[in-house]
């Protein structure tokens, strides 16, 4: 299956993710493309990622990861980065999470909402984690919540202007974004997570991201690309 072009007839995006670094595994390069076009993109992080580095105390880790995320976001043109302080690793789906995300949607008034993968896997046997699944599902529900004035009626005026809902990292991706010109910025945004990458001791970010971008591009326009599962809401 080939990917369809991702629509770009919008001006404001709110990306809702569970942890620092969630945006940087492919999506940040698309964000860099969009901010270069003059679009406004804001990030809402549900946690500070304090449980993500085994050899650093959570309090210190949270401060480091927030600092790295802010620097990473700036590289792709994102200046608005908000943290909700849910506990990393044990984020639960429920009304409090839906309310907080819905309130953010009402405040930022996006036309595009980006969510993390809410499915059990990333495809094949690569299991997804509970934080991602819970935040992704809560974001999907919060888009509808935000539009209904009688749901969380004490949390701001309703916003029904979300036109697109994009799921990053989905095994059921449908649309792709050409990131050829902004791929390097995407790599730099991941490399900005210095302490986290050190703890992972994983593959080189540039090679890792290029492999996925080339594989996605082979199903799109033979350029470097990143893919999303896209829902058109109206």
C-alpha cells in the first residue's frame, strides 16, 4: 500500500505525547517542515520522563529531560512546550487525563491534533507500552470531549475546530510527509536528548531515523518521509 499525502491546509497543531523524546522518533522532522511553512505547533507532554533513565534519580532525571526536550523542540521551531506532571511509567487512562488534554485542546485551539500510537504494537512483535497506549487513547477521546460544551463544562469554552487527528508511530499508517529537507533537523532534535540516549546505549540516531525514513519514502514518493495514521473529522 502506498501512502497518501498528508494534508497541510491547517495552521495550528497540538502534539500530545507521553514523554520527552516521543516526538523525536520521526515526527519532529515533519514538525520542522510545518514550522518552516509558518504553521504553529505546540507540544503537550503528559509526564516529565523521570522514570526513563535507570542510573539517575527521578527528580534529577525529570529536570534533565525537561531541559533536553525544550532544547530539542526549539530546533524544529516549537517554542510552546507544556508538561502536565503525570507520573512517568504509570500513566492511567481515565477522566482526569481526558479532562487535562481536552482543556489543552480548548486553550490551544488546534486544527490538527497529533497523538502517540494507542495500539498494542508498532507492528509485528514490537510491543507498545502502557503510557503510550493510555495517552494516545485519551487524546483521541479528548478531541471529542473538547468539542462538547457539556463535557468538562467547567474547563473552558468548547473547541470543535479539530479537522485532523494524526497518530504517530501507528502500524496502521495511511498518510506520509516528505521530510527530505528537514530530516537533519529531526536527527538533531533526537540527538538533543543527550542523557536519555546515553542511557539507552542504542543505535546511532541518524542511521536509525534514516532507515525508517527511507522505508516510509519507498511507499510514498521515494524521498525521505514519515508516516501517520490520519483521521479526517470534518
